[in-house]
């Protein structure tokens, strides 16, 4: 199979975002490796080419992984399911957020009052 794209056009965005996310993680790791090698005072070629080579190798591995049939089929079906999701409107999200914040504030006040009452009760019993 090599590096050909499995089921081209299907699951395109899921595979692309997964690859970019993995590449970002690999890039951060290679940057950290470069900084570590820079601090170790090694040869300039080793200092630069080891992280670059590792980045290229892991990028090719990632490209191979997202085009592996079982992984690609999973990503294709995941993207299909995400298209079926009924996303809430902006107004529904705003109302739900206000309800959650209100309930949290009310529960915090009730918990604070009960804690204060219990503290006073225990202090009265101890005296």
C-alpha cells in the first residue's frame, strides 16, 4: 500500500486534523530535543539533523497510520457520525450556561450556610 491515500476524499477533515495535531506534538517534542542537544554542546550537525530526521520519520509514520485501512475506516465513520450530530443553537447554549451557573451559585450558598450553621452548632456543643 505504501503512502497512497486509502479511500481518498472520505474522512478528509478528520484525517487532516488528526495528522496536524500529531505533527504539532511531534514538532514540540523535536524542539525540546533540539534544545536539550543544544545544551549538551554536541556537534552542530547532530544538534540539528537528529530532531529534523526524527520529525520527518515520525511524520511519515503518522501519514502511514492515518491511511491504514482500519484506522482510516474508524476516522471515516467518526466524521460521518459527527455530521449527524444535532448541535445546539447559540441561544440554547446561552440559556443552559445561565442555568448551570445559577444552580452552582445556589448550591454554593446553601453549602456555605449549612457549613456555617454546623460550625456554630459544634462550637455551641463544645462550650
